[in-house]
C-alpha cells in the first residue's frame, strides 16, 4: 500500500504545480507614450511657441497629454482663430512609445524641421 500512497502524493504534487500561477511577464522596456510626450510637449512649447519662433508665431499649442485613449498628444492650431481644426497633431502610443506627427503642416516646407525637432526631444534633447 505504500507504493500507491507515494504515487498518489506525487500525482497531487504535480497537479498543484500545474495550477501554480505563472510569474507575471516583465514590464515592457522603454519609455511610455506619456513619458515621451511630456518631454516633447514641454520642449515644443518652450522652443516653438514661448521663444517667439517666427515659424510658429501664428499658431498656439493645445496639449492633450491626459488622454484616456492611451495616445497622449498635443495639437497645433491657428492662434486666435475660431477654427479649432488642428494643423498639426503630435502623438505617441504604446510602450516603447511610437511617435507620429500628422496634419496639414506635415505637407509644408517646415515638415522636416518638425520631424527632426520632435525626434530630438523624444530622445531627451533639451536644446531648440
């Protein structure tokens, strides 16, 4: 009867081990979308709008960083206009963050500068 008892114990231990919850997966590496967009939004506000940059003088920034969609972003709109359609949207999503910039301003001559500035700030660059 002893061999049966040992076999029953081993079977029970195997079943319990099979029911043991797996360890949670490690968190994804890289900065979150919000982390990156905070860096980019602060730098864009400082370098494009508050500095008096002539390329952005006719525009203002509308930050939407506390987005429940998981896509923090900021919008660039015409300053003082009743037309609230954004001319530029810069947003990020995921972890690691994937950046995107789109809108009519990305079809104009300043698009390369916008792209370079946003990528520079997203990597932690502080200068304008």
